[in-house]
C-alpha cells in the first residue's frame, strides 16, 4: 500500500512541479521508468502472494533502475545505445507482463 501511495504522490508532485530533465539524462529516463514499473509490479505480485518484504522491494527497485541505466550508459559508450535500450525494454517488458499475468491469476482466480 505504501508503494501505491508513493506512486500516486510522485505522479501528483511531477504534474504540479513539472520538473525539467537535463538533456544528457533524457535517454535514461524512459528506461528508469520501465525498470521502476517492473519493480512495482513485482512488489504488487509479492504482496498478493503474501511474500512481500519491504527491504527486498526497495533493493529491487533501486537495483533495477541502476542496472538498466548502467546498461543504457554502457550502450551509449559503445555506440549501440538504441539497440541496448531496446533490449532492456524488451526484457523488462516481458517481466512486467509476466507479473501482470500472475496478478490477474491471483485476483481473478483464473
């Protein structure tokens, strides 16, 4: 529940203050958002399964964002930034849809 409240609060604060992202960080923002969504869906799934641990959620959230941003940075340095960004989004997207399917099965008993 705290994660959902934090998400809603973050969205509201983002809409109110409308922060500007520096141009050098703009390639990393979408990847960080997708990585954060992966952690969020994993946390929701764990909560529904009764296995949620806040420390695991926080470390998963932070490590997902850092590793994804690091991969994109590495890709930029190697000159293959768009390909590596696409790979990160595909992998995290698969995890998000897998967690969403598990959540659906738990919620709807299907």
